C-alpha cells in the first residue's frame, strides 16, 4: 500500500506528466482496442482448440 500511495503522490505532483500519460494511453487504446479487434481476439481465444 505504501508504494501505491507514493506513486499517487508522484502523479498528483506532476500535472504535465499526467497529461502526457493520458494522451499516450488514449492513443494506445484508439490504436489497439477497437471493438472489432477486441471481438476478433476474444473469438479466436474462445475458438482455440488446444
């Protein structure tokens, strides 16, 4: 719990870093988490025969 709290303190003290991390996270999600892609990966995992 202490390391989690310390991480939050770092984030709360760095608004520019938060903005950058948020933009990077959004770009990643838009590039990798479209519903069609998620559905395809889920279907592949469910239909796998191993």
